[in-house]
C-alpha cells in the first residue's frame, strides 16, 4: 500500500486496492458490513502510516480474509478483518491467537470493546466504529514483534 489513507476512518476507504483479489472480497460483502469493513481498513492504513517503525503495510488475503502485514520491518503481527459468518450485523478484527494482544486489549479496554476468545475484537454494524480504542489496539498489533524485543 502506498501509505495514503482516508482522513476519517468512518469514510469509505479512499485507499485504492493493490490486490484485485482483496478488492473482490470487499466487493462480495453485503453493503452494510462492507462499509464498516472499509472504514476499519482505512483505520488500519491510517494507523500504520502514523505509527513509527511500522514501515510499508502489505494488504493481502489470508484464509480468504483481508489481512495486513508489515513485511519490511516485521514489526507487527498479522491483522485480519472479516464479516462474521452467520451473524450479518457483526464483523471482527482478528490477531494471532498465540499473542497476548487480546489479553492486553481486555486489560486496557474491558468495557469499550467486545472480544471473542484470544483472537478477535467483535464489532457491530449498527454501532459507530470505536476509533480511538481500535487505533490503539491496531498500533499494538502493528508493533507487537518490535515491542517484544524491547
């Protein structure tokens, strides 16, 4: 990705897709959840650009889900986003289940975010994107490996 980002995460992503397969996955979502996932995508791109040490963000598919990696710096763990199957009004931000990220998120934001096990932050299409807590959680994921080394 080029490092450009939408000025506001609630806007539909202005960042063009570098990977047509990723664009196709976003195009396959129902409109209501697509808009929310595009807003979350914008927040990930914006946060990566604003977080020192992250470097270029790569957008690809992992397990058929839009995924965000830090290939040059290897500073972070993969972030995946997706609609939750069978729950049309819910979507999620996933991190690797063997990290302590969800545990950390729960400690910092016990009542501001909803969680699924040790792998996901659960979001609802009928509610505004909780931008500030998510921005912090995304930054923690994008710097997870770099912070472990400290």
